[in-house]
């Protein structure tokens, strides 16, 4: 059996060697062979140099992007280049401990196509923990697929799943959703949350909010439907209000003090309209990016020999 380990790296210079040593130590007595594919996602530090010093080992491959394209693009590039019968995707910061790999393989041999590690949120800031929990409640009520808190990108996927994922060529990639959407036989095993080895997380609050919005918008058009219903209800209430006021005018004549109702209805309707426009705008933005058909990433340098490797838009599958 041949395993591909895919590691997206952004500003991970201090972690690369540590991760590499941990992986090789863990896997040295295992009965399978493997390759490690590091994807340098346009890091400004010397992540690439660190990867290159390892790449004379023939189990180390690398792909280096021309700029930062994001973790989703990095994972996609890794999956496209993976030769393995199975792939394991893991972070470079050792938050995804390599000693789980043999366990993942064990489950694969039991017939699972996706073996997912689900982390708990011990030791995480309350201000990240609470909104996340709330978010998953919200998203699972609105999206057709079921997303679970703590299930991230740390997982083993079989060749069947890799090919299924590669067949989705959408530009806006929300991999958490994509993994769920493709389906296949899946098992989830828990693991303890660990702190990152060196450096700090690239995902700040705004990036996380972006990610959360993407999660909702990438998988259905229910928010548009919501606008429709909300608009309908507001229209109905407004009509009712107009009728009542009109009847009152007929019965008692016009009485001037109406400032509060006037201002509140203008503000309320304005708010509803802007919000709905915003949602529609988000979808149009997504359509805009999809229609451009741009590649997901541009490769500047790689040691993987393969034809047609220049971009994420290759039609090799
Ligand atoms: N990462 C990446 N491109 C980016 C941001 C992050 O490839 O633009 C990688 C990063 O090097 C790490 C993984 O994605 O291997 C997770 O990132 P991070 O640890 O910053 O996120 P967190 O663990 O806090 O969710
Ligand atoms: Mg991390």
C-alpha cells in the first residue's frame, strides 16, 4: 500500500523539520510506503527553503505557489499530485499528531473510505469556542449536508474519495462541506486538541467569519429563500399596518404624531432590504468567480514530475 501525506504550509518554517521527523519516526516500522507532499502556500518566511532541505529525501515532494492562495487551494494541489492509494491530510503545526496515522490506516483496512479525526475544543479560547458551537447549530439547520463541530481537514481518504473530490471543479471550495457531500463509508474517531508547536494561527476572527459565511453560502441557496419569506412577511405586516392606519384616518381624521412609526418602519424596511441585497450580492460574487474559470492556484516551483502541472485548472481527471 502507498500513502500520500498532504501538508499545506503557510509560515511554518519552524515546524517543517519537526513534523517531518515525527512522521518518519512514527512510520519507520509500518508495513507501507509513503510520500509527504508539502505545499508552500506563498509563505513570506523561509518555509520553502526548509522544505527544500528535506526534499533530497525521496519520500518528500513539494509544490510551491506563486503567492498565498489559501489552505483550500493548497489541499487541492496536494490531492491532485497524490499518487497514493490513500491520502492523509494534516496541518504542518503538529496540531494533527502524526502518531494517529497507523490508526487511520487500520480503519482503512477495515473498509472505511473516510477516517475523520474529531477534535474536542479543550484549551481553546471561550470567544472562539462559543461562537463556533452556535455556528454549527445554525448551519446544520440551514444546510442540506450535516457538518460536525471539530471534524476538520485531518482525515484519511481513500482513492475513491480523492477522485470524487477532484471531480468537483468549483472555484469556491469549502472542503468541510465537500468531504461530507461526496459521501462514502465514514468513521469518526475523537482526538485531544493540542496547541500548535511554533508560530501562531493564520486564522483570525475576520477570516473565521469569512469562512463561516462561505460555509453557509457554498452549499445551498436557502438564504435566498429566507430573504423571500422574510420579504413576504414584512410586506404582509406593512399592508396590514397601512390598512389599519387608513381605517383610523377615515374614522378619526388625520392625526399628526406619526414620527415614531414612520421612522421605525423606514429603518426596519431599509435594514431588511440591505440585508437581502447583501445575501444576493454574496451569491452573485460567487457566480462571478465561478464564471471566470480561473485556476485554483498557480505553481511556481515543484519537484513533482507530471505533465500539465502548471495550474489548478488542469483537466487530467
Ligand atoms: N495554511 C495554509 N494557507 C493559509 C493559511 C494556513 O496552507 O493561507 C495552513 C497552515 O500552514 C497549517 C494549516 O493550514 O498547516 C492550518 O492553519 P492554522 O494552524 O493557522 O489554523 P488553525 O489550526 O488555527 O485552524
Ligand atoms: Mg493550527
